[in-house]
């Protein structure tokens, strides 16, 4: 029997995706966990089930259109609808721009930008046709959507582009009762960000350690966005480690 709310989460096996999946399950969502590593998403699904929730783990490559189509087909088959999509999966590649390979550039673009587009496209197809109609899409944008780190051209470019996708999705979704917002995260303590604790390059050339925050803080923000009634939307939200070097010059 389908629950009243169903959430699809990409990159759900660890970090922010895992924390968000557990938090939304606690809010009564049935969770469709998408990720490349089966053992990780299976473990999250088992944890949700152990607490009385419903979860479906679907091995997914967000860069592959057929894989994404299969993900949403499985979600609809299992639960009948999709109420929330959290486009969370992402990777990074860095280094001096003159040394970056085309392959690394394309790998980041395919995961961080094409992946969210593919998932948004499938979510639209389901959300506009279901009854009750509509839903909510939340994109993981990152603080890099506004301010780059040194030597981060592929990641920063895709996160700036996600902001454009968010605005376009919010606009085009109006007539279908589909809301879209973006959560920009700064220094959540995930595998991708743990290097901040040991020191990373700053804009002035220094290497400095940066504070981190618990991914649960991001999960709480995600829940706050998901709780909005259909006629209200958080278009952009920034959640960051309070003392990280983002606001100001340096």
C-alpha cells in the first residue's frame, strides 16, 4: 500500500544523502534510495525498515538516462507516486584549470548537472500526471554555486549551473504544481569535505583548516523545506558551518 508521501534521493548511500533519507523517513516518507554502491543503499534501507519505515534501494547511475528511467519506474511501481526528489548525488575534480583533463571535466558535468536534469525530467513526467498532482524538487547546490574555491572549475561551474536549473524548474513547474528549491551546503562533515579539517587552499594562497558541521544539520534543513505546504516554497537556503571562511574577504 502506497504511503501518502514518497521521496527519491540520489547519492543516498552516505553523507548528506543518507542523513536526509533517514530524516525524511522519520517524517513519514517512503524513501527510494538511489546510489551506485548497492551495499551502502541496502544498509540505509535496512536501517529505515528497522525503524518501521518503508524504503526501496535501486542501484542507479545518474549519468545514464536508462538507469534514471529505471529508477523512477521502480519508484512508481513500488509506491505509486513521487512527491519529493532530492538531487543530491555529486562528485568533484580539481586542480589548475590548464591541467584539467577533458575526461575529468565531463565526468563532473555528467554527474553534477546532467544527472539532476535527467532525474528532474523523470520526476516531472510522474508529478504532472499523478493524482494529487505535483510535488517538490530540491537540488543540492553548494556554496560553490555563489563563490568558488581555488582550482575548482568543474565543480564550481556545475553548481552555478544548478542554480539556473533550479530557477528554470521552479518557473516551468508552476503550471504543474511542482515546486523547486535549492539547498546550498557549506562544509558538512562528509567524505567529500573531510579534507577541510586538515587544511585546504584559500583564495589568498594560504592553506587553512576549516570548521565542519554535522550532516544532520543539512538533513534538518531538508526536512524544513520538505514540510512546506504545496503553495509555499523555499527557493534558496544556505546551511553552513558558522565559522567557515565564506562571508567576508580573505
